[in-house]
């Protein structure tokens, strides 16, 4: 899913919440799903990686993914795997 499609899904979820057609939990679920789909189906130079602690980042390589996870979580030596 590309960025524009993701933003449209998020906008739709927020619009439904504002109109009273869904509650906060439903809105959050739809937004979370849109962002997760974007991250795992990212089409570009970056790939999604999941660390052993569950953190997901986009990076160009496993080395870069480990560095990003370290910066975000203060993990000493995270293990990362590509998400297919």
C-alpha cells in the first residue's frame, strides 16, 4: 500500500469517528491496521524489519534496521528479521 492510500484510510477512519459512525477503539484499530499494512507492504527502496523485541522499522538493510532499533529502543544488540 502506498502512502496516499494509507492516508486515505486514516482519513476515512477519522471521518467515521467524527461522524459518530465508530467509537475510538474502532477508529484506532482501523488506523493501526492501515499503518501496519503500509509498513509491511512498503513498496520502495526500504524493507520492513521486526526486532526480537517486536519493534518494526523500515530500513535499506539488516544492519541499518539494527541501528534504527538500537536508536529507538536503546537495545544493545537487537536481532532483526525481514517481514515478508
